[in-house]
């Protein structure tokens, strides 16, 4: 299988197609695909979804994706790498959250824009990016970078709000606030202890556990553990950070503590997990 590589931090491409090229390759980048007009089907990881104008899809490096076009479709593509997130002017806290969110973006097939108000926000951003790419007016690079940042953060908000399987636009605001709190404080173990979360949101510890399980479909501790595990996996796959550095960043006491945690979650050591991706 070929490897499709993006060498610059991000790239913008747009075209009108009647047939989508069939191509299977491994990628080193994330890709946002926005449908400006047209209809068809999008298949991601063997799940298909009918698309039309204003639908947006986020593809991660691990995804297998293909479009089947029914009527002539205008596509907008934004490709970006993990390097871009680190080199952009997005805050460190948002980058940390984006890394986790992007790795979990393919939990559900279909359009990733779940927040109704954001659907009207995204299209003008995409159209502005196209104008800047065509006109290349003065300061177009600076304006493009700002628009790309905004688009990525808007997408991240939509994924973050509805990440667990049972969370959607009809869910109570309190469960979404709890999830956002955990995401914001995942690097501070003391801040995500049950008693601290309970006090923050005015729940008893016993009720918090029941409430969280009812509205998210998993226990609070399971969610936190899975969240941390995915953050570790992301760093092992996409960075050259030493395991001791990862342990320190995520609030583990030392490398041994992280190794024990990761092996309990995934059944193998962080070193063995990383080795699989180095050899690919």
C-alpha cells in the first residue's frame, strides 16, 4: 500500500468532480472534506452515509474512506498534520484537547457538524478560504492561517460535545459540561478525582456515578481511563516523546506507573505499542 504524505503543515484544495478517484493509501495527515454542492455516498471504515451540500467529514490517518458521486459534487479539502497543531497559534490547552478529539473523530459515520448553529458558520469560512486561495491578495497567508485555526476549532467543538456514544444534541447540558471539564483537566489528576468533580457540579459522589453512567453509557472512571489511554496512544504513534516525558505530561508518578496503567488498558507495554507503528 502506498503512503500519502503531506510535507507542509496544511494544504487547501477544491475541485468539482463527477467521479471520485479510487485510491487506497496510508496517510500521515488529517483531512477535512466539506461538500459545497452535490449528492452521493461517503463510506468510512465500511460505514456509508448519504451526503449533500453543507455536510462535512473528518478523516484521520487510520481511516479507510471513499466517495461515490451521484450528482456532480463540489468538494473542499483541508489537509493538516499534527505538526500544524503544534506550530499554529492555537493555545497549548486547546492543542492537547484537539489531539484527543481528532483521534476519536471516527466513532460515528456521517457529517461531523452536530451543533446546529455551527452549520451556518462553517460554510462562510470554507468559502472565504477558497477566495483567499484564488485571489492571493495581500496578507492572504495570515488570513488563511486564522481561518484554518477557526475551522479546526469549530470542528473540534462539534466532536467534543458528542464524543461518547450516547451523547447527542438532545443530551442535558450538565453531562456535556462534565465531559468538557474532564477534557480540560485531564492533565491534572487531582482535578478529575470523583470527589472534586462532584463538588464542582454540586452532586454527591454516589449520584455523580449513576448520572454519568446513565447519560454517557460508561462509568466515570472508564471514561477517564479510556481518555488517558487514547492520549498516550496518540503520543506514541505521532510523536517522538520519551515515555518518561509522556508520563510527566499526563500526571503519572513515573514511567513505571504509566507502563502499568497502559498494559492494564491495552494488554501490552507502551514500547511494544509504539514499535508496531515504527515498523509500518
